[in-house]
């Protein structure tokens, strides 16, 4: 059985076709174009789906899609997506109607975590927590090789734990969420607020290594917030491994300085939890979507 997966992002939609042994056969990306609204995104997904199945020449396949947010068990509508125009919409029903087949939909961080647990850095571990620190901050929990979504389909949403109730307003409506402090989008806003200028985070990182005082101070606060948030996560789950993905996972100092902050905040005499970079790169989310398809 072939496997088709899609990863719905804020700027791009990626699709992949895997063979019976989970080897990649075909991949394609199209722009999300969220500024054109929900119906346009659904249309883009449908067109990409047809391009993917055209590669299979009529062979049987499963299909799964990863998206920011989750399908509400109460209403069947998408909730908690940072692609705001999709919230409150019947994404699963509309897509199934458009492509005329059932589909599996999961949170994109769950898909990332599943891929890393089965084929990546978490192989052989019973409990894997996958963290995405990119534009936003998400997470997914894999236990025994299966996604744990929880009763409200919000399992793993550590990005919306508040670490400062007096902190900045998050798009979710709460104040001081982890996402406000350690995601790419949150850090960019914090830099602008603090220094009155726009500066790409990749430049901030370079300036940190060169010893610029502003960048050093800023990154040290980031490391401290990362350590506090990660320690809170470990206190609750105590997973066998934490795998980091997303653009900020490429910051080398996370694996030295930020982990020192986790050690400082953890309620234990030592930090035994490996906190490692992903192995599947930007492909993890779309691979996970294919692996959990129906």
C-alpha cells in the first residue's frame, strides 16, 4: 500500500508519496496563499492531492494530512490554528467532500513527532516528545509508537502553557505563553519591542556568537525561558527523549547553553532526558502525515 501525506504550513503545502517500504517516491510543494482565504487553501490542497495520486497510476494508497491546530471533537471544526482563517471551519468534511474519500487529519507537531519516533531520532524509545520551535511553538507526544492526542485533542500543546501570566498577549487569547517567548515569531516580536528595530533571528544568533551585548543578553533570556518551559514539560511527562524541530532547532547554542538552563530548573538531581535535534529535517511533518494516513 502506498502512502500519501501532506503538511499544511502557513506559507507552503508540501505533499509526499511513499512506497510500501516508506521510501520517498515523489514530493511537491505549492504555496498556501492564506491571504486568499480558507476556500482557496482547500482548493490548493485538493489540486496538490490530485497531482500526488497521478503518480500512482491507480494503485491503492492511504492519505493523511498534518495541519496547525486540531479538529474539535465537540464540533468537528478546526481549532487552535495559527493560520487564523482556518479556525472554526469544517476542514476535514470539506476536504473529504472535495477529494471524495476519507482522510486522517492530525496536528502538524504530532506528525513531526510520529515521524521522528518511527524513522528518526526517537527510534527505539517508548515515549517521545517532539517539539517544533519555528514560526510558532508546538509539540506532539508519541507513546508506544502511537500519537497521544488526549480528550480534547490538545495533547502536546506545550506552546500554550503560560510561563508569565503578565506577559505579552498570545494569539490564543492568553498572556505569556511559551510560544510568545521561544518561537521564531515570538522572539522576533520581543526583539523589536526591546530594541526598536527589526532584525532577522539568524543575524541575532550570529551577533550572539560574536559577543554583541544586546544579542548576548537577548539570547540568554531565550535560553532561560526555554529551560523553564522544557523543565515544566519534563516534570509532567518525563519522556524518554525530546526531539527538536523547526527553524530554531538549528541554533547550536540550544544544545549547550539552553540545556544548562533545563538542568537548572528541573526537579531532579540530574537531567537524564536526551534533548536532541531531529534527523529527518524539514521532511518529518509530511512523512508523519503519510505514516498515520487511512
